[in-house]
């Protein structure tokens, strides 16, 4: 039974089935509304308060800790199949406050606010003194690696010209000096041969994104570039996109269906 | 914050309600 406080709300165990269901609904909501970066997964329910709601239902006020996964938010892979980014990779963690309404057995997010930060350099170096830390996206080595990787991908991909959408993460390692990047590309209305001026190439109305990982290893006078991209199925443009933040509510009973076909991979 | 520990006269150790379990690793 809820633990009455006399303060208007009740306290329930953070690991109670209802708190867990509310937290999972909240994390689904978070991932559906993230517009860049990687999907997050629930690590811990920090606090739960349950407020009665008139005329019906109750509101779960949750504080959640989340961890970054290796799946980009545009990747249709279900969250359950996404690996958690490990501390040695300099992962990002999230702190979130949610209000989730429970009514008629259904959970609906009413309010969401999250902050995310990379783990501290000290924490990473405590477990791995030689591991690479995250690099700034405007670092010249990062920008060079991303541009070289995108060019290489387009040269091998003899058809549609893919444009840069977002640099998602980047790391520079000590000698042999290497740069590792992860970035998002999208198909345009240009062909590779016809993309003399990429600024004139427009994204397709039916968006087709790809997620790429690349590395540039530098040895004396030699550079070795490697790039792998996974191109996802085309995504119909939603009727309205709330660029300012999360919509006020989402019907968790009807999550968007994943694509019927697995994502195509291009090397 | 004042929290009632349970029904008056209830015996036994207090149950820790929160935070919940760590699912992956502690930050």
C-alpha cells in the first residue's frame, strides 16, 4: 500500500511494479522526443512520490538516473537491444524529473525535464588512465576525420549523395594519434556525381538517415581511414515536429511501430 | 522531510523505499 506521508503525497518503493512501469514509460517518452545523440536507458529510480489527481488517477513524480546507450536516437533498434555505453568510453549520464499520470491502468507522461552530462574525466581515468576522453565537435582533427569519412562513404556509395546531419561523439587518442568519430548522415536529392555544391542538395521529404562510425589513425607520414555506415529505412515526415521540446503527453499504449525490414548496412 | 515509518505499533525493521536498484553500474 502507498506509504502515506500526511503531506498530500504518498511514498512508494522505487522498485515497486508501478514505479518501475512509470519509469519505463518515462524513458520511452524521453527516447521518442530526443532529437539528437543517443538513446538513454534507465539506470536507477532515485525518488518517487505519488500524488492523488482529481477527479481520477494518480501522478507519479519521479527522479530518474539514465545512461547513454550505443544506439543513436534515429536508429530503429529497440532499446532493449541497445548496449549501455561503458564508463571507459566516456559515457553520458542523464538526470530526469518526470510527472507520469496513471489512469485506468495506463501511464502517460505529463511533464519531462532532463539534463545530461558526460561522466567526469576523473571518473573515467580512475577506471582507465589511458582511455580517450570525449573531444569537442569543433576540434580540427574531429572535423577533418568526419569530412574525410563522409567523402569516403559517398565515393564508395555510388548513387545518392549523403549529407552530414550531426556529429554525435568524438574522441582523440594519444600516439599512435587516432581520432574516432560517430556521426549521422542523411540522403539528399543529389547524386554523388551531381553534388558539386553540396549546399544545394536537400534532404529527401521522406528522410533516410544513416549512422556512421569512423576512425583516422595517423602514423608518421601515413593515415589510415576506416568508415562504416548503417543506413536506416526511410522515415515518413511526422505531421508536426515540436522543435522546442517534448509534447505535453504521449499515448504509451500506441508506440510507433518499428520498420518492418531490418536496417540496411553500407560499408 | 517527515515520513511516517508505518502503522502505529508496527514492529520490524524499517523498509528502505528509495533509491531503487542500480540496473547497470553506479556512476
